[in-house]
């Protein structure tokens, strides 16, 4: 098992995770940024490092959060939402953007109303119900045609 990642001079070889998030474009950008800072070592002063993070890391994290909110990934991994939001706050996330992210997260995690639950149940069972009815109708027609009914 690989914990972390294996990198050669030509690029990333293996990662310890095979999830969609681990191999996404935004994660590739975050990985590249992390390796850039690692390669630079102590040659970058904190001011320059902060400027690079603001220019490159913040948009990548915002893209990550947008994708994870749209795919409802954060429903199963709420701790990652809080971690990502905290990291954005450290980079100077505006209050407006924080409010927008919280409202999207709250909307995603809200409990569905009774009507929504009923509608979801009906829609999720509609196909199997239709197949059952269609099968019964066809079987009845065949049995009538063969003279068994």
C-alpha cells in the first residue's frame, strides 16, 4: 500500500488513493504547487510564497470546493469541507465567498421535506414498477395467444 505519492523526475508515478478527487485537475495543480514549494526549499521568502499561494492555490481550492459541492462529495466527507474552508480562510478568503460556500453546503446538507422524500421514493421505484406491469401485460398476452387464458 502506498501512503502519499511516488514521484520521479518525469512526474507523478503513483498515488496512495485512486479516487476521482485524488486524480482531478485541481488536485494535480495543488500537488504541483506543493512540489514547487518543496523544490524551492528556503529560497523563497514568506512574502513571495504567500503571493504565489494567493495567485495559484486559492483558485485551485475554490475549484476543488465547487466540484465537491456539485458532486455532493462533502455529504460523505464533511470534515474535508471544514478543512478546505479553513485552508481558504488562511489564504484570506473574503466574507462574501465564505458565506456563499456555507450557503451551498447548507443547501446540500439540508434534510429533504416530506414531499421531496415521497417524490424521490416514487421516482426511484417507478422504473421497477413499470417493468413489472409491462412484464405482466406481455405474459398475459402470450398466455391468451397460446390459449391458456
